[in-house]
């Protein structure tokens, strides 16, 4: 009986630690700097307009889709790619990198 209780406690502890590590990893805010543009109109990668930021990572260009496809900044970048940056939380879904911007949104270079 004691072994069963210890096993249950160990499983519960392992589950709690896993959740904490996963939550910490997912909630880390990053700053991406690159070119903010439209996945449809500029990149020809999407069927509908979607705001993205393309970032150089080493010798590759990586595209991050915004969680909200057409936010308030989309009018600015739809037909004119603009240098800028965005702070937010990055995740991945169906092989696509997604950024959920923080409350400050996108900052465009002047």
C-alpha cells in the first residue's frame, strides 16, 4: 500500500513539474526584428491576407505569422513591406511559427 502511495505521489509530482516547465517555456516573450509584410499580397504564400514578420536566423529567412491575421498594422504593410519589430510569445502550430504580439504590438523603423 505504501509503495502504491509513493508511486502515485511520484507520478503527480512529475506531472506538475512537466506542466510548470511547459508553461514557462511557452510564456517566454521574445523580440523579433525584420520585415513586416503580408503573406498573400507580398509573399504569395497564403490565400487570404495575413500579417507576418520575416526574420533572418543565421543564413535562413524564417516567417512568423501573427496570431491575429489582420491586426491594426495590416493596412500599413499589406502592399508595402516595412522594417520593424514585434515583442510577443512564439508558438508553433501545424509546422508554422506564430507570434502573439504583446499589448505594444508592432514597432516600425523610421
